[in-house]
C-alpha cells in the first residue's frame, strides 16, 4: 500500500501578542506593581512562544507531503495551502490508501481542520466524523505515535526520539521545530532553505518510521 506522508509546520499568527489577555494571568499573592508587571510580561512571552501550537493563535506556514520518492512542499497563503492539502489527502483516502504522520491525529489533523474552519475552507467528509466528544477518523489516517504507544496514550514520544530508538537517526541537531517560523519569515533565503530542509527530514524520518511500524 502506497503511503502518503504528511507533516505541517506552524508559526504564531502575526497578531498573536494582541490576543494575550493580562486578566488571565494568575498573580496569587503578588501585589507589588513592578512584580505584577514582570509576571504579566513573563506570561505574555510564554503565550507568544506557544502560539504556534494553538489553532486560535497560530497559522500553517508550510505542509510537506511525500509519496514514495515524490516530494511536495506547499507554501504561500494559508487558505491556498489548506485547499491543496485537503485535495491530496482526499484523493489518497478515496483510494483507500494511507495518510501517515507522527502525532497526525493529535496535532496535524485537528490544526488543519480548525484553520480550515477559520478560513471557510471545506474539510472533506471522508476525513471522519467529529460531532461530539470523540472523533471517528478515517481508518487510513495512520499515526505513528499511536502505533508506538500501543494503547498507552500518556506515553508521548517525539519523532526524534522514536527515530533514534528504532536506529533510524533523529532530527538535525542544529534546528528545532520552534525555529521554523523565525527562519521562514526571516527574509534570508539561506535560513528559509534550512527551514525547508528541516521539514524534508521530518518527512523522510516519518516515512522510515512508518515502514518499520506500519509497513
């Protein structure tokens, strides 16, 4: 069965800082104005840092797709990225072929769906049924992290650690996912190339892990 490997890269929205609400900060017994201000600023920085992980405060910057040896990197306007991504996923699922990712069902698919709702982009019905507490995903959406967990849902494992555990190598030591948005938006072509190289390594490593765990 031909697997389609999928990975998304996200970044905090340009206006993420403006979405921060100082009233949400728990101050405890802190009363000193300068300490209150410092605590709020610390919380603001943490909020912006984590913005890329939340569909309310983040956005999709790139989607990587790998089919066999054919690589596709989707970039541009987020709405266009979403439409193109769903087209590839829908085509794969309609043919009853696997769409594979690491933490695919815990992060990538929910983020794609929520950002699609934001933009009014149609989410293919074959993705699954999600009308209540639980989501019934299409059976061909395969998550390598869930395969490794074997039902132990609290046992989160990163792609980097899983690749190393399986003897396949890990991610680049010189780059992390948290750096992607900064490098992609830098305006420096060398840095953008480094960001894309990171995404491509994610795809290749996920492919290798999937071949070992799923076949």
